[in-house]
């Protein structure tokens, strides 16, 4: 199991500025340091790959696995406490992903950068691709971001993650083993002063092949019921341009985005317990080859432009 990648405040975070912000605001910066920062940013690896069998019948992805930031971005002007909140990453999701992938023997891909840098689970035309304000917190390093810097973040971080996911899926399809795509997320227990009672949610678009049996099986768990298992809660899964839409829906692959409440997976042991539960439930479902055969179910989000005023948590 690979160690978690988290933001660590230190001398670099104190001494360097957000590169784009510094250039825009005319902040003096040594030319050599600028060059070194740019090289370090280009060397940053934006995706964590976990090997698994290409014929495993599933691939596990985690869009918001990390709250890390590449060299040169410091903390985007935020406090350590802010970067440890749900606005920066999906707490517990990486641990669930790694353990679930191991139990299924499936390949997994996880982002290694904070969603506040650029959100790998947003379409390129989404206004929340780079958040200026998230859950009431202003992100100083993004506040005056220029289109050129957004494009640079897309090229260095967003695109390599999406491409890695797509390439792995295509490799699985190429050997005649189209996978179900399982995306692991977590959600904050409280949103805008409202308590969320769901323990887990399954998000989906128009293809019910994986979500329907998964929801049914979850509701039969002893500590879960219809009130604590969310069907397209706490969000709707029909989201144009998001990762599932981009890599699974377009290929006709069975898929589900699983959201677990963050307080239930906040430590490694609890996250592994949820992963083990999910593996036990998913194995018999994924064993059905006809379920995994590519089929075009269309999308409820097709042709729609999403407008979000705030990032989901």
C-alpha cells in the first residue's frame, strides 16, 4: 500500500508563490527559481497507478484522492486547516480505493493533486474547473487566475490523469474484457449547515446495470436501509463532462460513482472496512459478463450545460 500524499507545509511553501499569481502581480522572483519551479511542476506525476489484472472485470478510479499541490503553488494561500477539509480532497476515498482495488485484483488510478489546483472530475468548460471560492473559503491562489494558467494546469495535471484512466480502460477493452468503472468519492457530513443522514450514495446516469443491484444489496446490509443509502444522493450522477461521463458513458461501459460519508472513512481502518464491504457486494455483480458488455444507454445529461455556483463536497 502506497503512503498517502498530503500537503506538508514547509520552507518551500513559505518561500515560493503561486507562479501565475506572482507573474500577474509583478512580484519579484529570481529567474533561476522561476525556472526551477517550472521544471518541478512539469516533473510532478499527476496520477498514481495501481497494477491489477486487465481481465479483472473492473477498474477503480479516485478523482479526489489527494490534497497535495505541485511545487511552486505553496498552499494556494490557504491555511493547513483548509487543505485538510473536504474542499481540498475527498477524505478517506484514496484508502477505500486502494483496498478495494486490491481485493478485486483490479487496476486503479488515483489523482495525486488537490481538486483546488484543478478538478479532475470536471469538464473543461465547467466554471468550477478551478475554484475561486469553495464552501465559503476564498482560494487566493486562484482568485485572479488567467486563462493561460488554467490551460497550463489542464495540460500538466488534468489531462494526464484523464488520459491514464482512458488508456487503461482501452487496454482492458482491447483484450476482450471491458470493465465496469467504479469511481470512489466521499462527501462531507454537513453541507451548508444541513446534516446529511446518508451513509453511502450511488450516483448514476442512465445505465442501471451496476447501480441497481448495488443499491439493492446495500439496502440489505444490517446497518443500512433506504434512508441511509442514497440513490443519486447526495448528488445526481448525470453530469456532463465529468470523469465517468468522459471515460465510461461514452464507451457504453457499466459504471457507478460511490460516495461514502467522510466521517465513516476518516481513518485507515474504517476505510478498509468499507472497501471490504463493497468488494463483497460487488464481486457477484461484476461476475456477470453480460452486465459488463458495452451498451449505449445514452445520457440524461447529453446536451446540457451544467452551471454550479459552488464546488460539491
